């Protein structure tokens, strides 16, 4: 096999655009819509917009306000650091957290940005995830507390020793080692001036557990009762091996008057998260997964009645998996988001239970929303041909009104490719949704190199969202047709379709991928001699598996943070519950699950004969770096043209701007050399 020529990569400074096409640099110039908070009267929206600097290699989030009725967004902050955790006080003041003073502290200002005042002087690390009680009498927030001794605590005479002493599992998670700290929930009274008074009360004193859940849980996992004298929080009160092997997170209520804590979801085995009190305080709802150890189970909406102490799944019988649940002001209706057929839509259900009503439809995602005045909501909207903007939704009709054009200047003149929503018949006769994204100025009489995109998760749907790494429009702008199948295991097509991937990683989901690329390749504009296969996480696993089982379909492969050897991956990952549920058991169990014999990519490396780019992060503890090293080493020892792009300080994702641009440059350089 001929070795590929190694072309020099463009230096970071070479960012000039020669055409009106999307580039990695342009992608990182786009503002990213973040938090949204609606004022108590429902008439004003505050939101954060993050802008990134490639030169500084970081982003900065500032606060904007906008009338829900429509108007021009007004920027309220312009500081060197980011503002976050937006809240509206009952008096109409907007509060937020900023580290402009050197640590995270609470600030308040008027809705027009005037009268900015620092309200807190918390020591050390400050605070996070702050929420106001509805009456403005208390705040809750989170702070880290010491949970276990460090090596230095145990051996103070060895201050330069940098070893870790580990006796149990879950010693690292996603991209961080155990730091001997736990995130605890505190509440604190507020004075007449709005400043915290007295001291913060740790409602989890003496516990070793985190609230909210690490690493991605936030303020959505905390809630105040309407009267302010009770609060609810999400925590998985397990440690070590038990924590590594279980998804059993619960909803706890702390009574401020009595100091008592009650587990409201006791006996429910899966994830229970995101509590939300009814306006009258008589009920609480939360998201609830039934199956222990299955992180992608259906999210039901569980309602707890404080008088009867009974729990009811008010979405029982539905295939929908809910998120972002909000109570109507009168407490009669619950609104929520759910993915359906490759798009995230808004739904409503009576709080007492009953028929679910789909409010929105169409080719877009409503990624998050907040209720506003006059039976409306404001939402973060994206599509595969549009980046995030704020829209207003009519809760009766679903009619959408655009409120912002956040990146109009940056995207002026940029050509985007068209997107088709196709259906492909799978090997077992099912109809599978496949998104096909075409290059700008696509000409059907020409032939184009084509990429099969393999989604990760393995149960994260391909929707109308915009990724800043696996960006379909950026791939299209570089001259590629992108084939993106919602294969078996991806949500939005019923529970049977969603659950089918567990224990069958190399089975029907892989056949679904092949059905998609084979069908789209029947089109005359697909160049069958220039097809590539790319993906991350489970998508990277799919790349490695297909590299040994593709029967000559592909001319190149790119795998990011992929699982190459399931036998070595199982005991080295951190969330053992995921490995056990999805792989079907440990590699030392008898009988050995077929995942290790029939579906392990390493078993088929003997068939590898195609160029391969391997990408991995050194702080990826979900799929440890050894997986990428094993795959690259295999390709090198077999004499296969290959390259290893390694990010020592990145995790499962590439988050630093310059690393992200480098990722794109190496990605497209590799594709260009192997497919063009």
C-alpha cells in the first residue's frame, strides 16, 4: 500500500478567508447562547452570550437583556471574566455570579445594567449554582467541602510527594481525579439590603457526597419550595465501587425549620434528577429513570404529593423521554422538551396526568426554554442550517417568533449546505432516519467525496443541533457530503429502537450504518472511491469496528476517543454501571459475553488495511487514552498509514479554542490527503 504524503499543516496565524465558506476559525468567532432567565413578571429575558478569543485561548460570557415582546438585545456586562447563574429577584433586580473580584461572588444590578452592587464576600472559592427562594428570603448555593484526607494530610513530612493513594473505585471521573472535596448545598438568609446575612448552613454536613451530580449537574438539580422553608436537591449518596456501579441518584428535601432531610425518591433505582416544586408547594416533580445502571433510560416525569406521600409517573405509557420540565403559573400544566424523529420539541401534559400535547414540530431543536408572559415561552433554537438564537413560542399554537440574530454579522455572506431528511430501509426492514448534508453550491452532476458520520453516546441522538467539533456544515463547506444516520440506539424513535443497542454494539447498529452509506451511495453524485468513516466515543468504536469489517467501502477512517479493545477498556473506565449494562458483563465472567468475541474491534484488527487517524485526550477517563494508543500502535505495526493526534490536557471533548481549531485542521488535512 502506498504511504500517504505528509503535508505540512497550516500555522495558526493563517486564518484569512478566501471564500464565503464556513471555516474552523469562523466557527469559533460565533457567539454561543447560554443561560436564559425570565423576570418574575414574564416580560424581560436575561441571557448570556459567550464569545471566544483564539489568541487568548478562552471564552468570556456576558449578560444581555431583551423584552420578551421583542426588541434589540442590550448588553449589560463587559468584564474580563464570565458572568453566570442568572436570577431575577422579586424586586426586579437581576443577580449573577462573577469572579471579577478574584473569586466567585454574588452581584445585583437593575434590569438596565445600572446600580451594579457586590452582595457577598464569601471566602476562598466563593459559591456556585445560586438560587433565590421565591419570596426572596433565602438563597441556596453550592460550595466544596473537605471530604477525605489527601496524601499530604497523611504524610505531612513529605510535602513534595505527588502520589495518590487509592483504595476504592471512582477515584477519577470524566476528566478529573478525586480532589478530596465534595460539593455541598448551603442555604443562607438574606438581609433587607439583599446581602447574605449570618452564615451559610451546610444541609449535607458530614457527608462525602456531591450535590448536584458531578461533573455536569448544575442549578437545575436544586430547587426552593415556594415559601422558602424547604429545598430539594439531587445527590447520589454512594461512594467507591457502589457509586461506580450504580446510577441510583435520589431527590432529597431539606426542611429549614426542622433541619430534617427526607429521601423523596427512595426505592427508585435509577437516576432521579431536576426537582421542581409546584407553585402551591403541594407537589414536587422530577425526572426519573427506572432501570438501575442504565444511563439512557426513559426520563419519566415523576410527581410526588406531600399530603398523600404518593409518587405517580404522569407520563406513564409514553415513549417520550422528558427534559427541562417547567410548571405553569397556575400549577395545572407541565411543559417539557423531548426528542422526536431527530428534533427536540416542546410538549405539555396536565400536572394531574393525562394526554400529552405536542406543541411544536418541524426541523429545529428547542434546546432549552423558559416560560414567559401571555402564554408564551422563550427558547434556544438551532437547526442544521442555523446556529443558536432566541425565539418566542406561543404555547397554544407553537408559532415561533425570532427575537435575536446573534451572529448575523459573523455569518453574513457565509454559504451553508442544504440538509435532507431521508429514510433508509435497514437490513431488518425498518425505516431509519438519515440526515444528508450537501456542500454549498452542490451540483448533482458532479461526484463528491462522502463521509459516513458515526454518532457517539451510544444513545445521544442526531438532532437539529449544532456541534462545534463534529459540525456537519463545516464538513460540507470543505466539499464533503455527510451521511448521518439515526441508527439503532438513538433516542426519538421509540424505546425498542433506543434500547436495542445495549449488548449489541457490533450487531444491528453497525448494519444500520452500512445500510445508510450503501443506500446514499446509489446516488450518482456520491464518489464510491472516495468515502470516509468518522466518529467519536461509540462512534470511534464504530470506526475501529468497521475498519476490520467494511469490505472495501471506505478509503479512510478517523476515530476520536474510540473504544478499541473492550477487554482492556472495561476495568479502566470509571462509570462501571455503563460498561456493565451496555457491554453485557465483565470480560472475566463465564460465559463470556459476545461483546468480547463478536463485537470487539481489536479482534478484527487483523483485517485492517485502510489509512487511520486516531485522536485522543489524555484526560479522557471515560475512554482512557490507552484505547487510542492501542489502536494507533496496531496500525503502525501493521504498516498502515496512520497518525495519532494527542491532546494531553483535554478530556472526552476538545474544549480549548486553539486545540479545537488544531483538531479541525488535522481532521481536514487527513481527509484531504486520503480522499482528495
